[in-house]
């Protein structure tokens, strides 16, 4: 029997007279009651609607949230480390038109993600949305798979970015030595490990300092893109410069794939690696004021910025790149063949000289490190959120919040550990480590598409303040179809004939993590995991007209 009825109290009038409270339970089982009217609007929504206790300080505003979303793509640096793929695939035309075409699909994914983030702003990201979009009996299995592939994608993403950072740093050193120094794989892995530790130290700072650092990033990034583009167009020698007809229509495949139209589409890889990790901003929504508004706007505008400016920057590079065979290091003219294995760094060196080449290569390194800082922050929050729902082993450890920084330090450092561990594969085989990197976009994009498909299939979605209205279904559908199409390209080797040291092992790594996740599920996961948990109880505190104090408890069911 309802407690209020049994005591003769009117529940409606009682709620009007009393302030609701939320009973919060921490990782050690300790409970405390907090008045909801004492919380900020965002924290109140987090506790009252989603059942999670607020544990982070909300320091991020509009500029820092937008800057965070821009930084996750790292446009200038990511293009610098992936420009070789369209050049091998189809030359200049592939670099330009694949960006334009693929970017449309990526924008559809980004807007679909933004719509879900607006409706369900928690640090669990799109993984959490499954609990609101799928039938209750399907939630545990679907959210389990979604969570694990998202976690793999984020770890692989940070690892690949740190590896790219190490390559850029050593490329700058090679320039400085007039190419007498050629870095080895062991040196790249060693530098990568050091940079990843530095990233962990940065992420050990409080949210306050992370917000201050992030806010300045977008300004630095825009200045680097603008000054570099102007410098390249102004300083590139006429003998190295191409005309518009070459830039937009010259097709030249060096991948070995036939027909050339199929080879051309491998240029989509560069775009998909740059425009991904859309929900990284979602993982810091519990550190954003008004996350249901600011986070989706940041995601959509940041990806639009990356799409438009990335298209223009690729055009600039194609105008100024000289012979693509030279910068790829496969030229028949040995004196001109690059030894850096970094085509864009070679463009900087050839067009701007030693000083300019080193400067912009170091700028690319700094930007890529910002990518790592923000991606590690998002990864640490993801591990925290998944542990809060008992998705990962040792969850009681990764949910501990450091009292001094207000951040989950153990979650940050376990992320650092696994990023370094994955990159150690590079000591044995570069092809194997490339497979890990290739799996990044596959895992991340599918961890978004699964909730999007649930939204389309089950009709349970309740839009937040940011939504696409009548265009939503069409955008969601194209995002899903595009992800299916581009995933096929991601699992294929980029060169033919295929040799052991050129094989794409992405499908093997993806299969391995899925098999491991399924084994863990059937051995123990299904016994305790019921999907994203609700940690709170809503309490309406009122007075009994005859006996004094009285509490009415409405238990919040698991999501």
C-alpha cells in the first residue's frame, strides 16, 4: 500500500509543499541525501532523470566545449598523418573528392550523435542511450556490445594518435639533422610511450585546468591552419606547384587495386580517421554547464568546421605537393624520394625550407598532442562511466574520484597503460599495429550506429532541445548506410599484391575483442550486468499532519 495513502496524506499536495531530494550511493555503498533544489540544473537532471550522482565540477562553457569537440579531430595533424592514403589510392583527385563525398556521410553520423547526446547527456555517451532506446529485455546484451566496441575504439584511437605524435616528433628531428638520422620502429615506440605518460600527467590535473587548456586550443589550431596555408601558397616553387586541372581531376593509383575506381575509394580512409570520435564530447557532458544544449551544438559545429576547412586544406596541399611519388618515398629518382614516411612533413620541408618544415611539423605534433589530451580525458570518463554500470572488471577501482582533482585518476592511468601496451605491438610488426589503428573508426562508428538503429527501430526516442525534426530519420538512415559501406573499405588491405607485412589485420583485432567480450558475457557478465544502472532514489520529504516527519520513497528502477 502507498505510504502516503495509509497515513491520510495527499501525495500531490505533499510534493508541492516539499523539496524533492536524491539519495546518492557511492562506490563503497555509502548513502547520503541531497536536496535536488541545491543542485545545478544540469546536476539535478543527471540525478533525477538519469539516476547518476553528480561527481564532476561543471567547468566547461560554450568556447571550451566547442574547442574540445574541434580538438578531438585534430584536423591539421590528422591530415598530416593520413594524407598518404588518398595519394596511394587515386592521387590528388582522391584527396579532394573523397573528402567532399565522405564528409557528407560523416556529418550525418555527427548530427545523429548530437541529437542523442542532447536527449541523454551522461558521461556514458551513446552507450547509455541504449537503455532508453531498446526494449528492456534487449538492453543488457546490446549495451554490452556497444560499450565494449566503443571502449576498444577509444583506446585504439588514443594509441594511434600517440604513435602518430611520435612519428611527427622524430620526423622533425630527422629534418633538423638534414636527414642523416632515420628513426627506427623501436625509437618510435619508445617516444610514443613517453608522450603517453605526459598525456596521463596532463589528465591528472583538475577539470578547472583542463578547461583552461582546452579553451585556447581552437584559436591556436585555426592560426596554424591559416598561416600554413598562406605560407604554402606563397612560398612553394613554381616547379613544385600544380594547376587546378591537376588538383581536381588527376587520378593516379599506386595501390595495386583495380579497377582504379575501386582504388580511388580508399581515399575515404583519411576522412573517416579525421572526422570520428563524435561522442567524445558526450563523455564530458557531466563537466559541461547546460550539456543538453552546449554539447550537441559543439559536436555539430566542430564537425562542420572540420569538414569545410579540411576540404580546403586538402586542396592547398594538392596544389603545393610536387610529385606525389617523391613525397611518398617511392620515386624512381632517389635524391628526391622522401625518407621521412611523412608526406605532409616533406611538403612543409620542400616548400618552406628547413626552418618552416620543422616549425609546422612541430605545430602538427602539438595539435596531435591536444587530440591525445582530450581523447584521453574522454576515455578516462568512459571507463569511469562503464565502471559505474559494472561493465568492466575492477569497476570499484575505476569509479574512485580523487578528492584533490575531482577526476577519476585510476581510470585515466589504466587508459594510459592499455594505450602503451597496444602500441608495443609495433615492436614486432608495423602491419599489426596498423591493423589496430584501422579498427579505430570501425569500432567508434559502429558504437554510434547501434544506438541510432535502436532509435529508428523501436520508436522510443524522446528528443532533447537539439534535434533534427522531420529530417532525423533520413539523416539517421544515411549515417547507418554510410558506416556499413565504409567499414568494408576499412577491413581491406590498402595495397596489392598483399604481403604479410602489408596485410590489414583490423578484422582480426575486431574479431578478437568481440569474441573476448562474448566469452566474458557468457562466463560472468550476464549474471550481474543488467545494463546502465540507476544509482539514485528520489525522495519526497514531507510532514505527516498527525505524527510529524515522514518520507515518501519512489524507488527508481534500473534503466
